[in-house]
C-alpha cells in the first residue's frame, strides 16, 4: 500500500525539483501540496507547482496557499525563481493554471487531508514549518494522524547558511524564517526527522552530475530537471557559494532511508538574536532524529534513475 504523503514547500528551484521527484515515486501517494511564501513569491510558486502536476498528469492533487509570512524574509532575488521556471519551454504552453487566489488556505488543506486520511500520513517539509504548525494549533488532535515529519532543516555540528545583520551565522534558513514556529514543532514531540546542513553539505550540485543528467535528456523529466538545476548556478551572487541538493536530499529520504545514517538526539531551537533559528544539541532538549551521513554515490544514481521516467 502506498505511503500517504503531504508536502509543504516554499517554491524555490530545489523545492520544485523535490515535487517533481515525488511525482516519480511509485510507492508514494501524494494527497496534497501546500506552499509557504518563504523562498518564493506565492502566486508564481503556485503556478509552478500546478504546472508540474499537469506535466505528470496529477493536476487533481489539491494545492493550498500559504498566507502567513515569517519573521525573517528571504532575499527578494531568491524568491523570484518560480517566475523564470514558468516560462521554460516545457512549461510555458501548458494549459492555464487556476487563479492563485482561489486555492484553499494551506493550514485548512492540511487539516482537511489529515482528517480524511484512511491511514497515518507522512509530512514532508522542504521549506519552513509554519503552515503545519498553524494547522496543528487549530486542530491539535490531528497530531495522532502523523506517521512522521521529514524536514529539510537545521545545522547541528556545522555552520548555518544565514548571513544577515544581527546574526552570527549559526542558523539554517528554513528554521530562521520562522524560528518561533520551528521551536514549537520541535516541542510537539512528534516523530520528527531532520535532514540538516550536516548531511546536505555532502551533496553539491556538480557540473559532473549535470553533464550526466544532460546525457539522458531524451527523457523529458531529465531534460526539465537539468534546466532547473542550471538556473541555480547564479542563484546567489557569491563566487564561493555552492548550491547543494538540500530539499532533494530530504525528499529522497522517503524512498531510500536505508542509505542514510540517522542519529537520535535532543535539541532546542533558539528564537532570539544573534542566533535566532539555531538548532543546537542539548541534553535537556526535545528528542528528534537527524541525518548525519548519506551514501552519496547511491543518491546521485537514484536521481538519475528516477528522472529517466
């Protein structure tokens, strides 16, 4: 029986690639997608999500619109990427997407899908966790319907990727965007597995990988994925910056968990400057699981295989 899955993403290229990857998974039943307006502007991100559903014949999967804006905004130039995606050759001429203002609110869609699910549901978060926290605050009894939360979030034994004023660089962006909701999610005590920077730092987007992906471009998903990853090379204007497979790695955990090294820890989320959003180990903290390593060779091969579909 396929695993029931709800996905909440925040519209970046990596998030949209993650949605595309999920749509190739045979043993996953995606029952809803919600979008957080964090690393995106919400309207083009909803359009991008719908286009990917259309492309794979899954447009019946419902979309939910997040209208909650976090405490620490992502840079505007990062958030514009879905606009570019929507005019790629494989997507621009797809039938018109629905009016982005007609979608149900993201928390309401999460509540509806959790309530009606016939089995426990896995929740994948590739952006901030705010929509899920809002839903569970409104309907706390639905915590019992969650089998596991897999979240691309955190930095424990490595530096963060936030470089902002009044910050010491210890936090990862998905947590930093809304550190208060992040702390609340950890404090819920739900089955929570974080895929943090500690392990995503092992899987950069390399030109070798992109060249291999391009060699199978006769497969339309490989073609599209290659175009999307190519858009990441100038995402952040810093010559030393490397784009990693943050969300894609977290998504792959759904299919190949045995390729990950997982550790059970106790942790806390800081909510105040100068380390707002820092996830740190603390014996007095809340129990959760973190990925610390992954079989990188297997992971890259898995992606190449999935995008041949």
